[in-house]
C-alpha cells in the first residue's frame, strides 16, 4: 500500500496543526470540521483543496457519517475541554464535555482503524484520574484498544516545552497494540531552541505574513527593557515608574509574574508553552516586545507558507491552541507505520 492510500478526518481543525502534520506524512484528508470563523478562513486560505465542514459538530446527523463507515484509516482532533464530571466510572453527558462525546460518536459511527485525540495535560489529574479512565472506558465500549500518554513537544524537535495528553486507539479487530512513538530527542543539549526558530526574523518585521510587532506603549516598553533574557520580572521588583499597570483599569496594580506575558524567552533554550494571554505571547529574547504571531508560529513549527486569518487576537488563539506541526508529523509517521504493518 502506498502512503497516499491512507485517509484521515480532521475534527476541531483550528489552525490545522494535526492536519498539516498528517498531510506532510502523505495522508489524504477526506474533510476537516471547524465552526469558528477565523479558523475557517485560515483553513480555506491555506488548504483550498481540503473540504471543510463549516458546522457545529453536534448538528451533524449520523446519516451524513455513514458513507464513511469502514472507509477511513484515521480520525484526529482535539475537542475543547471546559471541564468534566463523572458518575462512578462513566463520563457524564453534560455541556462541559459534550464535544468529547461528539468525537467519540464520530469514531463509533465511522469505525476508523485508528484514532488520535489530543487534550490538555490537566485532564490526566482531573477527578483524581477518573476522567481519563472514564474516557478510555467510553472508547473500549465502542470496540477500541486504547492508551494515553502525556507527550512533551521538545522530545520531537519542537523548540517549546509544551505538554499535551494524547489518546491513541486501535480498532479491536486489528492486531496492532496502541503505543506512542519513542522520543526523537531525549538529551536537553540537543533540543531545538528559540534562537534556531526565530532569530533570522529580526529586522524583517512586516516582511513576512503575520510578522507584525505589537505597538507597546512607552511604559510597557520601558518595563520590558528591565527583564533579562530567559527570565521574568526581577525578584527585587521593577523601577517604581514602570511597576504599575498602564491601562486605565489597572493603574493601581503592581505588575507581577502572574503569566508568561512578562517573561522573556532565551535564545539558548526551548520556549515555554505558546499560550496567548492579554493578546500577547512571551517576550522576544532580544527585542523589547512580545513575539509576533509569525514568531510564535515558528515556535509551533508551522512553516512560513501558513498564513493566519482574523484579528491579531484570533491569530494568537489559533497558533496557541494548535498541536505543533512537527509533533503532529511524528505521530502521523508512527500511525502510518502501524497501518503499514
């Protein structure tokens, strides 16, 4: 079987991190599904030949899925997680976990050979582990062997310490045992770094798509100058003139290291997790500003040909929520080997 024979469906597609990773390994996307308009615009611009279902997954009737039953190799996706609850050992159907049930429903009806579902690491400890166990029980009940594991993106060539929980399932009638690929890189002296990923973009602002620096006000810029490379706000605090918030609703608040927003990345190490906060990523190692969307996308290992649509905030959310493309590709390569066996 040639690599191009393998098909997949991409649910909760977002900016398409999993989509691009699997396509890079030769998988053929049957369709993506996404409901958020900025992500839809990004998908249509970058992948015009990949059909996308523009709808709430909860509205998709089973009759629309039946033509794909038994014909799809893999279903991938990361259903959003707002919170979970259980009764006994079973996952409870309520609005907070409904989207996970929708992912499970697609798997149940379509019966792919393999599925890969991504979620936040916090799910592992939620309900003292009962939530994870309940999700696995749901998949076992519909005929899948399943395993789960927290993966760190730095172990797969991503210049970012990003931890995410993945569920990998194999249909019971197949001989393969679900297991995750071994890390490509385990020695932290060989991790990809922020410097590797973004320093060639310095001085080229506005010359790349999505590479538009934020216009920080004077107080914020002076505050950023006080933060050393690879560190946060100094332990002995900031100079008085830049220690208070500059927004009208924050003028009496002392700035603290409450998030990554006032943490400067190091060129010599992987980045912290790319989570957009206050419409800003972490600080650039050498420039006195937060990362641009393009720099954050580089750290998420998106190639420069991927252009993100929508407002800056919506671009940040798309990049920050995505599975890093290199991690997705490593998983796709492993899944392909399982299918070839």
